[in-house]
């Protein structure tokens, strides 16, 4: 039996396979067992997964020479296989926060797509990585997402980690899969949240009404389990600044979860945050909000920090990204508005 959970529909870029070995299975090396059952997975990729501790038998990591036994439960986390589309290296400037021989931390600007996809085959972060790291084996492989284990939306700014070796990629993928990576996002949302902190739980999948956006489903059989924790940073009356922590990493997770509880992200066109949802009908207020939209013509979301165990040293590391100028300016305007309208709720 094979159960497959491929996270290509989510913000995390790896695939998870699970098998229960048949009763009549003869002894066989586990790397061969897995290799025989996967399309586009090399024996080397499977062995790298084993070296990173990403192959489990009955919930315990095993080496690639382990001999499978009848009724063993095998779980493996793998990086994505190569795709057919050619990636063109492009000399695009990147804001690199940190780099060593194992990984690189990039502070992505809003407006940049992370990896090539329909409608965006050039100008992406991956095109830039193929140019910058053209001498590294991983960036000569033809993969669509070399070194990537997660992504953030085109119009979201902030921190991303990219692996420079196959082993680092596998170890990072494992941490994302088991939710040991800590991710903090800063978001400006519409409305005044009733609680200072909370947790949003709800399966996420593509909207039945519009396939370009995601939706929350109550039916446990639809979509992927998603959990977002939030904490209020500052209240501005009509809007609220919040810290969001992702426990899972689904596509548009924070955006769709905040809309689900009635607080869409400010200026988020895809989820209804680019219209005036709170506040008086005065023309002066309308002009104030429109000015904010002009300054920040994208969702008010920034991937502020990322903490994980370094794939080589095992030590916990953390990286931070300051708020970009457009978000900072809009937050200051809302802070000024709140200070001048203290009685407004």
C-alpha cells in the first residue's frame, strides 16, 4: 500500500511517501525497494534521504542498506525530482543575509516570484540562483526548484532558506515536514481582533469558485490540515498589526486563514483586503485609506524571521528581516491615525 502526500500545492516543497510492506515481501535493501516504486527518483536521491535521516521504518530512521520486512511501515521525505522545463540563469541581484557552504538565506523583495511556473518562467528567484550558483552541482541539475524547501508568495516579502547541497536540502525538508522550523510573519489586517492571541485551524484547498485562490473547508476530507497561531502586536482601531506563526505551510495560509476569521490582510486584492472594510464613510478617511493602498499596492505580509537547526552543525540558528519601507510607512500612517482618533473602535 502506498500513501502519497506531495506538497507541491503548498508553501513547502518536498514530497512524502508512505508504504506498508506486503505480507509476502522478500528481504530487500530499502533504497532499492523505494527506488523501484518511485518515478523520477534516482538511487542517489534515495540514499541521500537515508543519510539525512528522512527514511523511517516503523517510526525509526534507517540506513540505505536496511532490509525491508513484511508489514514494515516505511515513510520517506524526498526533495522534488527534475522537471522538463529549461531554467535560464539570469543575473538578478539578490539580498543575501547569510551564506555558507551548506545554505544561503535570502531576503526576498515583494514582486519577485520564487520559482518558475505558468506565466512566470523568467525573473524568478530560481533564475537568479541558477546564475549565482552555476558552479554547484545542485544548480546544474535542471530542477525547477533547486535548493528550495519552502516559498513565499510573489507579493510577500521576507526571509527564505535555500540549500546548496543535496544533504542540506534533505535535512531542511525533514525539519519543515516535522514542523520544527519556526516561522514568524508580520501582517497588517483589517479590523480590531477580539483576542490578543489565538489559533486558527482549518483545512485549506483551492476555492471551488476561483481556482486562483484558496479557501478553508470544514469537511476533513477536503484540503490539507493547516494551523496558524497569531498574537496582536499593536491595535490601530480599524486595522491591527499581528505576529503570525506557521505551524504548517500551506499556499496562502495566513492570507486565507485571516480572511476566514473575518480579518483579511490589508491591501490583499485576492482575498478582499483592497477595499475599505472598516471605518467611517467620511471622504477624508476614504482618501487616507486610498493613500495607504497607493503606498502598499500588495498584501501587508512580511516573512520576518526563520529559525531552524543548521543542517551541518545541528545548532539552532535564527535569521531576521526588517520590515520593508512600504509596510513600515503604512503602519506609521495607521499608528498616526489611531493616535488622532483614540475614541474610534
